[in-house]
C-alpha cells in the first residue's frame, strides 16, 4: 500500500530530509489518524535516557507523549537507565562516558545516538557541547529518525515536532550571523572556556587567559587577576563570563567591569527549568548582542 501524495505534508518532510523515511512506512501512515487519535494505543512509550537536561528537553519536544525520558548524569544512574530497547542520547564529553558504555553493554544493545563530531571551534564544543547548535540539530534529526523506526504510526507527529524545533534552531543561526556581521572583528574580554568559545564562534578577538587546562567552571586564581587588570584598562568592548560560576571572584569581576563602563554578558552552561533548549540558547546569544549594542552607544 502506498501513501497518497500530499503537497504541504511532502514539502515539510522534504525540508526536514525525512520524506524517504515516511514514504518507506506508508502502510503505517495509512492508519495514522486512527492511531494518534487517542482512542487506541499501539505500543508502550519509548524509553529515552539522556546524559543531561538539554538532551532530555530535545527528547521530550520531539517524542511528546510517545516517550518517557530520564536523565542519567552519573555512573550509577547510567548503569540502571541504559537498558535494552532504550534510546540513549549523549555527547562525547568525559562526563557522558558512563552512559555511553552502559548503552553499549546493554543486551540487546540500546540505540546510542551521540552528538556528532566536534564543532569547528573546539573551545566552545569542549567547554559546553550544547552551544554547538549545528551538532545539536544533527543529534535531534537522528533521534527523530530513530523514533520513526520504533513508532512508524507516529511518524507524521514526530516530523511535525521536528519542524517546530527546527524553527528555533534557525532563529539561533540567524542571530549568530547577525552578531558576527554587525560586530565583525570585535575585541572582548572573556573569562573562562565558555566565554572564549562564544567569542571565537563569532570571530572575535578574546582578551583574557587561555582556557587550556580549565574546565567550563574552574578558572585559575591567576586568571582572575589578569582579567581584573584587563577590565580596568578596558581592553575589550564587553565582558563575557559564566554566571553559573558562583564564586566571589567572579562577582568581583562583574563589579569591576561595571565600574569601568564595560557592559557585561552573563552566559549559562546549563539549561534552566522552564525553558526549552532553543529558547535558552537564543537568550544566551541575545545577551551577547545586547551587551555589544550597549557598548556601541
């Protein structure tokens, strides 16, 4: 049985790169309306395990009520969570290693979907992988494709959810391009790997200590001293910092920046509650844009 062609539907699926997948499961789609009406449940919810809340949010946005999502961000939880028939979403950071290993040991093996490759700018991808939106969307697309394999009856629902998510990713890409264009070759002061990675992604020159050997939150005491001097001499137009670093030294740097008329852009390295991944990341770039606009005045 084949699926009758539907112009708007096929256009959406072709845009998402999913048309071949949906065409291949035409028999299931012929009864999709009945199956997703809520009057009949074809199968149990798909079990999804994520290594952090950013991947978990993506999983819920695409899967909706068809999935049950848990977070395994430590070795003990990973061993319990990554069971057979589950879908596992994780990155390639060291913190994800336990979950990756658990997924591969599961029998039958769980379906492991990893963040593909490293960003072109490794400083941001290593510090906070989910700031690499290109790789994040590739993971999202691969996850949606796997859900279609597991629940072909809900393929159109997953495709529609993916389309909505892609709108947010596209908005982030446009914002990054706008900032890079309007403030090309800007000089900024960056505190830590996350801030330096964001500056590099925009093509900016980042004053501040090299992030080599520092984690996304750990900054050497000597680095704080150097940044304070750079703020006092206004060596950059704005000050980028990780506001999730709850240290008195960081608060002091923010105060020094403001005292010297340097606009600040406080970034976050973890998705807060109440926001979807795309909303959160767009806010981070909007924060940077706002600080640059303030500095230009």
